[in-house]
C-alpha cells in the first residue's frame, strides 16, 4: 500500500510545482496594449492678435526692426501682426486717413501653426499726404487691435 500512496503524493507535488511555476512567469503585454492611456489631444486654442507694431522696415522674421509711429511722405509703412493660438483664421488690415477715408485694405489667411507673425504694408510712390492715419487689424471679420500713426 505504501507504493500506491507515494504515487498520488508525487503527482500532487508535481502539479503544485508546475502550477506555481506558471504563476511566477512574467506576462508579456500584447503589442499595442501597454495599459497606459495616452493623453488626450490638446483642444484647439482660438487665434488671437497679441500685438501690432509699425515701422519702416522688417526683419527676416516679419517683425518690425525699429518701431515708430511717425513716417515720411515717401516711406513704406509696415504693420507686423503677432498672433497666438493653434487654430487658423483670417487677418485683415484696413489703413485709413484722418476722416476715415480707406487708403488700403488687405486680407491674409493664417494657418493653424501656433504663434505666427503676419506682415502688411502700404506704399504710395507719389507720396503720402501729411496727417493722421490709422491701421485697424481685424481677425475673422472682428476688430482685434489698431494703431494710430502720423505722416509728416
């Protein structure tokens, strides 16, 4: 009878060892299923005009090299418009003379690229009449910022 008792005990011991070894085995995650939830994509921040600067020349980054609000009659007048946000939009620059007479109006589309600088300019080879002017920058059809300047 002793031999018959040893056999079930040996089988039980082997089964327990085999079961325990399987429980210690490190499980490899399935490809693409790491258990980590990726962060949500950031929401689109709407475009906003952060600054409008005027000057007589621009650098390669489309920013005014020397800001001024006083121009000569034969100067090209530049407006450098900085924007923020990662949703695109439409910028327009409306240039007016003293009584609101429109001198020029230009529209440009700005892509969804984050911070950007857009350049507008006006020139008059025959010379600007002296007086007070204003450039109004509109974003998607709504007034965003304006700058007054003088030609003398």
